[in-house]
């Protein structure tokens, strides 16, 4: 039992490079936030950005993490819901091509998409139409999904459905899996803080948070946050961007450095950090090495547009991972 199964919003990412911040102001979207939008608002955003450079890739926070783990050779699966349409087919095909076992339920609703608007400072702002993804419910979760895996990874964007999160986490725990949670976005954390604290204490072993999410969760700075989060779970990870990350387990705090990177788009940075960190845990590496591999993956992904790296970059990453493992 060494694999990872993830659950999250099955979304197709539409990555868009903005020339400046003006469009965000026009749309009234706070820079760096994730805004949930309906189909009409999604179409409005697509109309506004239609003449800007775009790429399409399968996405969603947990799916990005699972993709990273699959690329590193870990046995993986992903639970989500898609529509019977081109984006649903695209998402399913992408999972299979990456060696991920798809547990994809179908809906009559259109598949979800996340429009990621990337400003020149590499910050990304999401307008997310959840579509079919949001229709994943507690009733869709089956106990057999979790058989044969060691870790269960949940994205915080699922917080719009507390019942789903509780059912999925409780089934994973019953099957003996360790549960990791990525807090996902500061505004989502703020809206669900009380539920989150209860959920983490009851079900979660590993929490991943960036500075803003940690502050939304604890009200404190990163250094204080890592201690407070670690009181509620086994392993607390607070990511500090170019300043690296802090990890706390069993009373010990580990300070991890970032790698030097030419940041052009931060999409997927946290997701790939989680992939690297979980890879280290699966391979029984020290927390320093888990963090180093997390930093390596997150540093490499921000040098590309979107959360998917080329095979050439992955080959380079895998070579560097092996070096870290034997250091």
C-alpha cells in the first residue's frame, strides 16, 4: 500500500496571460483570489479575454497533485465528476494518458472549467465555473475506492460541500489511509473556518497551507501558524513562496529553502509542492527531503504557464529527485 488517491473538482484550466491588472479591476476580481462564477459570468470573462494568449489543460488542485505524483511513478487515482462533453472527455483521457486511475462520475451538466488569468507578476486569479464538478456528492463515495492506497489527498475547494468531505474522509480513515488536505484559497478558508478546524482535528493528518491560507485559518503569521496547525494534525506545512516552507511534526520544526526559479506563472505551485512532499513521505524520506522535493517541483512548475510541465522538464526533475533521495 503506497499509492495516493485524490478527490477534487475535475476542471479544465483555461490559462490566459494578461498584459496588466486592468481586466481584473474591470471584472472586480481581487488579484490572487479564486472566484466561483456561474455559466453566464464564465462566458463574460471568456469574452473579455478572448484575444489574449490561452492554453488548455486538465486541472483542479487535487488533480494537479495527483498528476505530479503519477509523473514521479506513484500509483494514483482521482475521484471527480464531469459532464458528457468535450471537456469531460479531455479530462478523462488526460488522466488515463498520465497513468492515473480515473474514478469519474458523469453528469448531464456541463463539465467545469477554471479560467486562470495570469498577470505579468506571475500571480494568478481564477474565475471558476464548477459545472458538473460541484455535483459530486457524499452518495457518490464508495468504500471500495480507497482499497490499496496509503494516502488520501483532498483539495480545500471541496469545502462548498461539507457532507461530501466528511463522507470521503471518514471512508478513507476506515480503510486505514492517512488524509492530507490542501487549504486551497484564503477566501474559501475564511468562509469555512469553523468547519475546517473541526474537520482537521477529526480527520486530517497532513495540512498544506500557503501564507494567506494559514493567516485566514489561524489569524497569525506563518511562523506562529505552523505551530497552531500542528496542534490539530500530525504534519503541518506552511508554504512561503520564494522564502521556502515550514514543516512541523512531533514538536520539531523544519525550515525548507526554495529553489531559484524564474517565475512566470504560480499556477500549480502549491499543488506540485504537495506532490513532492507526499512522494517523499511515501518513500520514507526525512521531512527535510520531503520539503526539498516539494520545493523542487513547485519551483519548476512556476517556470511554465499552467500546472503541467513538459516531459523534458519532468526528466530533469526526476534526476534531481534521485539526487535528493541519496544525499
